[in-house]
C-alpha cells in the first residue's frame, strides 16, 4: 500500500500575491515550522514560498538534485563521449601522472 500524497492548499497566483505580507508575518512568528504557501494556476502547484530558515535547511539537497538533473540531461544529450584516459591524453598528459 502506498502512502497518501500530502495535502496542501494551492492558491491562485493573484491570491498568493495579496497574502505575501501576512505570510511574511507568519514566517517571522513561526520560523522554520511555518507552513509554506503553494501557488499556481488551475489548481496545479507551480511555485512555493517557504520560510528562509526552512530553505537553509534544505538548500544543499535542493542544489544536489538540480545538479543531478543537469548531469542526467547532459548524459542523455546524444553527444559522443570519450573516456577519462583519452581526455587526459588529448590534453597532452600521461595517465601515469594521475591516480586513476
């Protein structure tokens, strides 16, 4: 049995914009424990505003996920690849100069 997806209210962008000042006040009061605000069009979450303290706690895994997605995109771009050893030799070095 799979776990149910978490529920969160998705506000229209115009409503989210109107609520930013109140949201910031809540973030100041509640810190990292404050609920994020999800917003987007047609009941589809397209963005999220979260307390900065919470962002700082998750910034590193987010950066790693973004880098992984970029690497996967580059791996799958269809361009020819060469081995590390061939790249070293193409640069005029010998593989014996490196700990491989």
